[in-house]
C-alpha cells in the first residue's frame, strides 16, 4: 500500500474554503490574518476589508464585548473556550453564532457556526412543549374537577327536585347549581385546550356552516359592529366536528367584539391555501398540504408581540378582573389543533387583528388553488428595497428574495428605508414594504420615495386577508400586495409579476387631491 501524501498549503486552503463553518485566525496583535469564505460571509464583509486590520479598527467597541474577553483569555492562558454570540448587522438584522476559540501558533483560531435557524426552531419547540405541558395539566385538572362538579351538580339538582316551589332554600341552591354549571363550562374549555374532548367529525362545507350561524353571529356582535361574510365558493370540504368549529367561530367573534368597544367591522372569509415545505419548515408543527383557511379580521385595538406570544395560553387575558376567563382563545387553539389544523394571528397595536384558522382538506377532495399563471421564471437580478419592522419576517423575506437572485437592501422602518434610498446611487427596481409600521405606513413611504424614484415599482405586504384590507381602508383595490404569511413560492411569484408588469400607475397610492 502506498503512503498517504500530506496535505499541502493549497490543499489545506481549498479544504478550509469549502467549509460551511467560518474559520478566522487572529494574531497576538488582534489583527485578522486569515478568513475562509464562510467567515467572510458571516461578517458580510469582503476579506480585503478585514485581512491585516485590527479587530477594534474594524469593529469599534468590540474590546468591551464578551467575545473579545474570551479571545484575550485564550491568548493569555492558551485555553480553548466556547460561547454563544449575537451579532447585529448594519441593517438591524440579528443573527446568532456559536463560537469555538482555540490557541494556535499565530494567536487564536475562531470557528463560527451560524445557529440562528436552529435557535429559532428550538424556541418554537420550547413553546410547543410548554403548550403541551400546560395542556396536560389543564386536562388533568379538568378531569378531576369534573368529578367534583358531578357531586355538586348532582346533589344540587336532586335537592331542587325535592323542594317545594316556594321553599326558602330554593334560591340558594339554585345559585349553587348555576355556579356548578358555569364551572362545568370552564372545564369543557380546558378539555378543548388540552385536546382531550370527544370529537364527532363529519365531512362539512365550511361555507354552509357559516351561513347557518350568521344570524346568531349578528345578534352576538350587536348593532355597532358591521359583519361582512366573504365566501370562496370553490373551497373543498373538511373533516371536522361542526359543533366545535361553531365554537371556534363564536369565540373568535366574541374576542373581536371585545376588541372593538366603540364598534367597528368584523370580516369573516374563507378560501383555499396551499402551504408548502418551506412554510412548514418555518412554522413548527405544520404539515405541508392543502388547507381551507378561515380568517376572522377585526378593526379593533390590536395587540403587541408580547401579548400575541401568550394569546392562546389558558387563563391569559388582557381584560380587567371579572371580565373574562382567558379560555376563549385557548379553546380555539385546542379545537383547531385536535382537528389537525393550525391557527395563526397577525396584529399591530391600534390596527386590529386577523386570526387565520387552517383546516386540512379532507382526503379525496378536489383542490383548486386559484393561483395565477406562473411567470416564466421566479428568479431575478433586480434590486429590491425591503421594509419590514418585524425582525423575523424581514429576515425570512430577505432570505427568500436573495435565494431567488435579487439584490436586497433591508430596512427595519421607513426612516431606514429613506436613508438606504439616499445612499444607493443606482436603480431600485422594487419597494417591498409592510403596510402597517410605526411612525410611517408603507403607503406614506411609497409616496415619499415616488418623488425621487418615479421608476420604482411597489409591492405591499400585509397579514390581513385580501378583502379585509380593502374594507379597513388600508389599500385601494388597484394596488399590488402579497399576503402574509410569506410562503417563498408565493412571494417570489408576486415579486416577479410586479416587476414584469408593464404599467406602474396602479402600484402607488393616488396623490393628494386625486
């Protein structure tokens, strides 16, 4: 057998350059002396901007960071270490890296691994585990409490049947039974959240179910809330318990009514949605496939992200004491999940909320996506200015578009977008902006940029349903927009459609006085 030849410098350089992990060498003067391709990508810098330069020169203030302290310690003690580091880029994006720091002849070698997506999945998993644990506890409590309620309700009912109609004890026992029945209702909601209720699924047409319950809904909402029902006649049937889906609709409607104390508009809409592998990867617990989407949109007070993160937890409520049990939305969550579906919420403070319920299409049902004809290609090389105030959404949109070949400039708000436009001397082909943002809306931003970039096309993003946007008065019907959640294929197709469109007059809001 021939002896194995040792790796030469060129072979070693090629091998390091092909790694997905970043490798950088820092000498004893804290200067960068080597970076492989992945390390330069992690830094989003050209290697020439780093090689031969000191860390403090490139990143002012880095000497006060935990990472620099670990590098100093490794330089001094020659002891390897590890740490998790969050890095904020100039555009505001934050990514997480696992750093392995070890001594070498020149100084230290730093191995960096991008763990942003892994940490996001872990966070979703932890949330799912928390909801599962709370569900098991709630189910256990409900089952035990139902045993106690059987005694309370049983004996109170028997006592009432034994008493004369005018017996002075009857009012007191009536109160006991009424309280027991109210408690029984709470336990049913706990069982719904814990997905331990008994379902009686049937093949149903969701549109027919909503039509049958429309009169009750209108009475429930009152005269100061306008109810708009928008049905997609082509939706296939779903296999669900109709009584439980009725409860989902009622609970969402009550939640919407309470969010509109001075009246407003409630829009209920149905349509078919195809959720692909990319969407399922981004949303823990979602399986790709065809779903019937039920959207309930209100024009109420909305909610912040902290509230949204807890909105489906049992007993969590933003209402004052005595005004709510905190079980309405947790019941919705449990019913939808037990029915094989998912529920998602989009909201902004002061801008209302949209709850989207995805119910899987029953096996064997025909699926009509209603999607427009695909462009010749979903790829492009144009420059896109992306504006989105939610970090997670901005990151995923930037990743989708960059993978499609576009040059993407990302901004967290309208102010950053205006600065990006001023600093970019070349053509910006498309503004992709969220509609609802702090300080300045997407419509206002598009109007400002149109004065200096009349050639730029505009595509708006929104988490509200198509028609609910129009009824909220947010969008004029001629404007181009893409609906959240941002499924990669749908976003790429919509971007391509707008870029390839011959006209742009309908892509901007009308000027003042029009």
